[in-house]
C-alpha cells in the first residue's frame, strides 16, 4: 500500500493524505509509540495531523559521497536502538 500512496503523491504533490495513509509512513519513527501503541491511552501522534510527505536526501554514513533520496513524513524522527 505504501508504494501505491507514493505513486499517487508523485503525480500530484499537493494532494492531501488521509490519516490512514500517513500512518503507513510512521514505522521506524520515534513518535510512532503514540499511534495507539502505548499504555497511556493516547491514540494518535500529535504531529500526524499536520504531517506532509517530503523528499529528503540522506547520507548513509559519514563517508558517503552521494546522498540517497527518501520519501518520508515531514515530522519523521528516526528511532535509534
């Protein structure tokens, strides 16, 4: 489903995503804990409502010469183990 959402978004980048579509991109984010995956009773991350898809360039390591293009939510904060 994530690939389908990206294809639709690439055709029209102004298109608004539903909350269900946005949660597809939350895996691996530090704030994903708040999307109903907690004992606190919080059902949704507070950043999700205003989040938008963005194209980002990231470097995999300090020695990377070329950045890798990634499509992620604007509020995404990578979770480190």
